């Protein structure tokens, strides 16, 4: 039963870090902010498109 709690925690960490995929190990704050900003720009660009 304790193993399941550990597994659930690992899954949550993966989800929490999924938005950081594509960043190199050891990158700094500026690189993280740039990466997140680029992802947000892509999401914002897709919101205005019509699917009709």
C-alpha cells in the first residue's frame, strides 16, 4: 500500500514537470521564462482560430 502512495507521487511530479520538457538540464531562469512564454504565445495564437 505504501508503494502505491510513492507511485502516485511520482506521477504527480511528472505532470508538474511536463511543461518543462524541452529544456536542457542546467538552464537558468531566463531560459525557463523564455520557454514558458513561447508555449503561451503558441496557445494564444490557437485560441483565435475558428474550427468551422
